[in-house]
C-alpha cells in the first residue's frame, strides 16, 4: 500500500509541475513549450473554431505527424470550451495526466515482465515518472507521453492475448508517432512464441501457428488507421501527412548515419571501457564522434548477445521442468504465468521485447536519417532502460538460481543488482530530483535554455505584426510555431513542413545554410513566393537574404526583437519587410 501512496504522491507532484507554470503562458511563460507544440495547437484551435484542421485559410495541408494527439487535444478543447481555458494550458495539463498514466502503465507492465521483482518494477516506473529530463520534454507540449502510454499498453499481457485489440492499439500508436511501427517486432515475437519454448516444434510449425494471430493484429491496425486515412484522403487528397513527406525531401542536409549516431548518444547505453576503446579506435585511425558511435554500437551488440544467452538459459530451465510424451509438441503461450518455470523472476519477453523494439527504432533512424528533435528521444531511453534492467535482473537470476552455487557467484549477483540500481537512479537524475523536491521547479533548466527561450521573441514579433501588418499580409519564417499561434494571419513555412508551396524549394542548397541543423530560408522561395514579411533569426537569412544584393534591396529591416539569451551567435530576431514596388 505504501508503494501505491508514494507513487500517487509523485504523480500529484508531477501534475503540479505541469500546472504551476502554465498559468503565465499567455505572457512571460515559466514553462516554455517547444516551438513545434504551437503548430499542433494552431491546427487544433482552428479546428475548434470552425476553420478546419488547416494551417492557413484555403490550404488543405496537414503539417503535423501526430493526428491522434491532435484529436485528443481537440476533444479536450471542445469539452472545456465553456470554461474558456487557453489551449496551451490544456495541452500541458493533458501532458501531465498522460505522464502519470504512462508511468502507471509502465509499472503494471514491469510487474508482468518481472513477476519476482515487484520492488524493481515499482522503482523503475517511479524514477521514470519523476525524471526531470522526461518532465522537461513533457512540459514542451509534444505527444511523447501519449506515445509511451500506448506502447506500455500494447505490451500488456491482457492486450497481447487479444490480437485484434493489440492491433488497434498499435495502429493508434502509429497515429501518435510514426516510429511506433517498431511495435511490430514485439507483436511478431509474441505471435510466434520466440520468447517461450515450443518443445518438439520447429520454426515452420511456429510460423504456421502465428499466421492467424498476425492476421488479426493486422486487421486491428487497419481498423484503427482506416478512419484517419479516409479523413485525410477526403480533406487533403493524400494518405500520408504532408509533414512526413516534406521531411523526405530532405530538409536537413545531415551526413549519412548522423541520426543513428545521435540516437546511440541519447539512448543512455553505457560505454564500459570507453577511454580504452577510444584509444584503440584512435590508433586504428578512427576518431571523434565515429569512435564514440562504435563504442555505443559495441555496447548494444554485447547487450543483444547477453540477452540471447539469458533467454536460452531460461528456456532450458523451462524445458527441464516439463515432460513431453514422445512425438508430441508442447506449446506454452508467453503470457501464461502459471505454467512458467518456477524460480525465474524475470520473463524472457522482458529482454526480447524492448531490445527488439530498440534495434528496430535504431534501424529506422539509420534508414531515414532524420534530424532527432528532443521529443524523439524519450522512447529511446525508455527502451534502453527496460532492456538493460531486464538483462541485469535476469543475469542475477542466473547466478542465484542454483542453490548450490558458489558464494562468489551470489555475491556477484547482489553486486550487479546494486550497480544496476545505481545506474537506474543516475540515469533518471534522481539526485537532482531529490534536491528539488521542496519546490515543483523541474522547469528551472527549461527557462535557461536559449532554444526554448526564443519563443518569447517570436511572441513579441507576432504582436508587432498585429499592430503593423496588413490583415492579408503573407509572412515567411523558418520557425513558425509561436509566431503562428500568436498571429493568426497567413504564414509561409520556409521549411515546407506545413506549407506545400515551399516544397518545390527543398532540399535547400547547402550554400544557403550556415549548418545542417539550421537550414536557411531558400533564396528561390523568397523570389518566387514574394512574402510581405520575413521573420527570422539572422542564422536563417545569413546565406540567403543577407548574401544576395537583389534580396537585400527588396527587403528592409523594420524591427528587431532582442533574445533573452544569444542563440546560434544571434542576439535578436529580425523582421524584414518587402519594399513597395515603384
């Protein structure tokens, strides 16, 4: 009971952290959402006020990649209409609720995966709930908590045993984030029973048994995504959200493998012997980021090898506890706790499911090579943490299983458990969290982050446009979230994620951007689309407007908005106005 009470208290504390700062979002926000969150909010607000799920009037373009999260916010917005609560306040409140729900579902999932380690299941879920880094992402206003809640729900034993329901929830997860396709891995594992021994049955027999289950999974997924596909086809003329197609242009000119490298860094994988391996790599002529990536890759391979060995050992223990008549096959479903081998405190799917999903997610990032934004990273850390903890607990089981084991093995197992607990607490930032417990101030680091502070400058720029721009003015910007939320006029996204008219100008020429991470506003887009205003940090115009004599003569700076903190070498946001033609 005390565990439930402590978990509930932590949930209330997290909710407070989401509610305390949101009251001032309209002015000087204590919690600074990601700029992209305002894109979703503008879509939802326009839909709620009768303008349709669009960015600009007269443009049938769906420029976000999370239709399910937009639907959740739209429902909440409509239900709360009589209370006149602003959508940013509602959005962060929804994220606070989803954060607690996701952690609660994780606790329930881990109790199923680690039936003999209930304390570890509770501690892991609790530390994820109060992790200041994850709270910071949640306060960013994006869909991450909804994604993790659906992932934890899909992997529940009661869901996996209902293939159509599992497919429906998996399809909904894909509508929350496209990366949820990685759930296919755990669903296939469950269907063919790789995690659990099939005594006397070959691979072909397993596959034949799995086909009906996989078919029902697919049917459920189709049922979940079909309404969205029908809506998208009727309203936008396309099944795939425009923002996803635009990212394939590509927008960011990243080096091959850059996304995989960033994903490995963000995953939380340890690098045992990192300094020694770094010297070996340097001696072999491999240095810098590539050497570190290879070390993370080696750590992942070792984790996969360890999980494979442990699963085989668990299956052998199970096989020894069963007697099978000659010529008969015995199939035990992975969810059947009652028939699982006695003495094992961690189930095989606790190792295989998160590891397979992690590998598939890394493979997606390797193939797609997207620019990884902060709200992409929690699922990586979530899967890594569960995979590593599952392997550590199973390894301790291996050492403690044999009653006659040597004392050093049992000591090693206990040491491993304590080391794992230390790693978990450190990775969750628990020391920082405990220091901050007297005040709900997880957003302290956020308000000092220049990348999130810049939304204040865009809010000021929007007020300037309200006072000085014509009602039908067309504004071009490369960061459109806060600007589009605070100024309701026509905004052209130079990155083309919400503006189809900018898509022909992607990819942006490399000589028009200062770096792959800061794509400039294309000169051709300005010349062709002729926006009335350009609102931008200098980093996005330095290689285009500022470097082109014709564009410099066509646009004049009419206002500068100071940034709270310098960002990318810039100290102010610029507003440029097209000169009237003579």
